[in-house]
C-alpha cells in the first residue's frame, strides 16, 4: 500500500467519519475529512485524494449536486455512502458519475473491497489488455481469449464486454449502457440489453446461470467482476 494514498470522506456524521478513519487508517490509507459539501470540494482540490467517499445527506447541499461539481474536474473514483436506498437515488448517483453506491449501515469489509477494486480499476484504466483470471480482453485488437482460446464475439458483444470490463466493480445502469453502446434512442430498451447479456454470458461465463463476471444488479443495471 502506498502511504501517500489519501481518501477523502465527505460526511456530516461524526460517528461515521470516526469509523471510517479507524478502518481506513488500519489498512494503510491517509484520511482527509469534510463535514459539508463546500469543505469537501475544497479538500478534494487541495489534498488530491485517490478516492472520495461521499454522503448524499449533507447539511449545506445535496450530495448529488456536490457529485456533479466534483465530476466537472475530478476523474478518480467516487463511492457514495448513504442511508438513501431507493433505486431512483442509486440510479441518479451512478448516472451522475459515482463509481459505486453503498447504503448505511454498511459492512466495513465490503467497503474496503469496493475501495480496492475502484482504485485498481482507476489505475489500470489505460491498459490496452484487461485480464480477469483465464479471460483476456485485448482492446486494440478487439480480441477476447478464454483459456487461451479465441472467443467469437460480434462487434456489439465486444463493445458491451469492453465497456463493462473497463468499469470493473462499478455498477452501470441500464440507461448508461444502452446510451453508450446503442445511442440515445435505445435508452428504454432494457429487454434488448438483457438479450445481449444472456448471449455474452453463454460465451464468457463457466456457468451462465451463475455468473461470476457479468453480474446483475436487480432493477439498476450490471456490474463486472466478482
């Protein structure tokens, strides 16, 4: 662990900040804290965090507005940690650029795992080859290999797999995927996407009925990775 990796916590609950400070410090991270949206924006600009944990219920601003302002310039991972647990709130946050979304109360082990995935994905994002166990995705060549054998994918299937894999660990909403792969006119065609995902699972997964890489986030979208 690089001791220079700072995580910024933007949350107005003192108890949550203390819990996160203890947990993250024990795992080698430096901590920067802010209790308001305004202070959070200042800390993000001055401490250059490797990741931001953002609460949506802030005293001076809605967390979604802070998320939008951060995404105007901050390119590293942002994980939402909130008591809001409706599909609508989760989808809004993900569509506005959050990498992940955990609801309170949360398990610290799960949060740490999500942080590791987000940081690794952010670091590896520029790599031309993505490797997940026996699955290798060669982005420039548009080739996919599993157990050293080439998997035949259509151009759309490859684009879909590449989009998910490049966002490993991040929940992508149905609307985001449809817009990115097929365009604005397809944003409501979730059944269309479901058919493509089923085809992709048959080609990629060891057991398509129990996927390990192409995971469904019920009512929201899909997430790549175990």
